[in-house]
């Protein structure tokens, strides 16, 4: 859970960074701060760094863009608001917590919505993705491109999961979105929403029994050390966005908007390429360092268990049923 100390610490740090930067930048240059949850070397971090460097280079230093890694500017939910209100200029966000801020994107957090990563890309790179971007723009976030984040599965410190009842009674960390609470409860577990950076300690201290994520994050966070059973149920294939604050975007000339957009498209291309490689390598790495991986062959019981999650979602958003169908029909 987010403590007051964490918020105060991060807010002060963010303010300090902002002051330091405005002193360092030349009088006429615009300083841009970018939020990133990951550590240097992670596929997203590498692509974001090149995005920032390209902008600085191609605007001949008129925009001095810098990425702040490891969520030092705040946790993801805070950062979404900060980009929206212009306190942070750009960011790479996972679409999971976005649903709380832009409800029309919540549909992306429905378990087993997509049947493959490839299909997710087709959807997000087409008119449906454009519609999500339009909804986000109304909330102050301009989507420039879509990143990959593979498929997420459950992992825990107790035993392998092969059927939904194996999750019974387990305390599972989820991201900040009510749909994930419904999802874990539908499987018989207890969902505990908490920021990404707190999960390792919580697993280590036994405050939670498990969490869920993709291989690159499972490796990056060292969660495999304290929750070694990784069971591939692929319950969530969720995209990520590279976005810029609408306030920053509107302040740009048409020429600079073109530079920024092109840099973002190139960043997504690079991120997806690095992602595919890193996912394979991360899986091998964790397996060689003690993780016990099992692929769940029969996903039907997991998919069937999600029926109440969908029913509740449709009750709250009857208009979204057609969109679910449209997404599923996009191959
Ligand atoms: C990662 C994702 C992060 C964050 C994290 C989490 O896979 O890239 O943006 O959403 O998962 O679980 O909090």
C-alpha cells in the first residue's frame, strides 16, 4: 500500500528534479520530463531513452527531453494524473490503471479479451485503437504509439496453479483497477491492489502470496526469487501507450509535433522488437534461476470462471458488449 511517507518523498523528489532542471536548461529551451516505471535496460526504458534523445536532437535542443526511470516521479496512478495536468510531459503507461481515469479504456482490462499478442496489435494499430486514443485525448493524454507488454500470468510462493481452485484463499497483488479485484475473486483468491514497487517486499514478508505479470517484469523485479511458481494462464494481454500531455502537445509547432510523433512511432517499433527478444530471454533466465514454470494446458476453466466478471462489466457498461465482439472479430 502507498504510504504517506512514499507520496511525500516522491512528491518532494519530483519537485526537486523540476527545480534542478529548470535551472540547468537554457533560458529558451523547453524542458520535458518523462515518467517511466522500469529500470534502465528494460525494453521500454531503452525505447523511451531513444525517444527522448531523438526529440532533443531533432529540435536542436529546443526541447530538452529526459526520462526518469523507476517511477521516481510517482506511482503509475499518480503519474497518469500528472501527465494529464501537464506536471509531467510524457510517459509510457500500461493500460491497466488507465481504466480508472478514462473509463472507456477499461474494456482492455477484461481477462481473455484478446486471443494473442498479434491480435492485440492489430486491434490497437487500427480504428479501435484510434478510438481509445480519442477518449484519452479528452482527458488530456495524447497517445502517440502503442507498446507491447505480452501476456500476464499468475505466480506465487506456494504451489503451481493448474486449475482455478489452486488460487483459493491466496492473497494476490493486482494493479490499480477494480476489474482485477473481480477477476481474482472469481477465481477464489483475495485481491490486494498495490503499487508495482511494493510487491517484492510484500511477497518476501508473506503479506501476499502471489502476483501476476509478464516474464520481463517478473525477472526485472526479482519476484522469481520470492514467488517461484509461475503458471502460464495468460489471463491478460494488455497494451501500453507512449503518451504526451495534451498541454505539452498543444504548445508545439506543427513541425515539432511531426518530429515527436515520428520519434514515438520509431520508439514503438524498437520497443516491440526488443520486447519479443527480452520475453524469451527473461523466461530462460528465471527458469535457470530457480523459477518453476508450468504451462496450463486447459484454459477453459479459467475462461469460464470469468463469466461473472463479464456479466458485471456489461451490467455497468451495456454499450461495450458490441465493442468486445468487434475486438474479438478482429484477427
Ligand atoms: C508491468 C508494466 C508496468 C506496470 C507493472 C505492474 O508489466 O509494464 O507499467 O503496469 O507491470 O504490474 O504494476
